C-alpha cells in the first residue's frame, strides 16, 4: 500500500491519517502525522509519524517507537531543525525505512518536500512536509498484517 501524506502549517490542526487493513478487510491500525508545537506557541516544531491500533485512543503509545527505555531522534520524527541544511543532509536523509518486527510491518518513507521557516522564538518552524509512504508486510514474519 502506498500513500502520499502532506502537511502545511496553515492546516496544522487537521491531521493526515490512513487506516491499515488486514487481509480480511478489517481496519487494524491507523497511521497518522501528528504535529508537535513549540511550547506556548502556535509554530510547528516538527511532525511525528504515529502508528496505533485502531481500537486505541488517539493518544495511545506510538507502535513505531522502540520498546524499552530510549531517547533521541527516531526515524518516525520529522523535526524542522533537521531540515535546516536540506533533506539530504538531515540525519536520516531523504529515505528511511521503519521496521516494526513485532507487528511484521515495514514502512518506507521518502521525503518529497520539506520547507522550513523561522519562528518568533528564533527557532525553525516546519511549514510544509510531503511524504511518500509505502507499507508492506515483512516476508517470513508470522504476525505480518495481523
């Protein structure tokens, strides 16, 4: 399954999301782009790609996050500051693959567009982001697509 996700700061409050269905047509997961705002400001400091079970609330644990104790930039994060020198010079580059082995999913993300601008706080704001997202089952993983 391949989708294009777009974000613009003018529509930051409306999230992009898609259902991920099992082979029998049931919606099993929801994949969405969630904005992160600078504290006390309306500027978007970045976006997170979030995967949750369809039966869970919107603030449920992101299934793309590593299990256990972790910190730092992850491949599901798209912070504006990371694009300050262009997409290709960002930490993960223009393409990244997120493997969620416990769910049997591979999510390939290609950044089609990233536009940043300054904020009142002398930080970076994510003004636009375009992503091509392809979701596949990992071959040979028993839980794939379940």
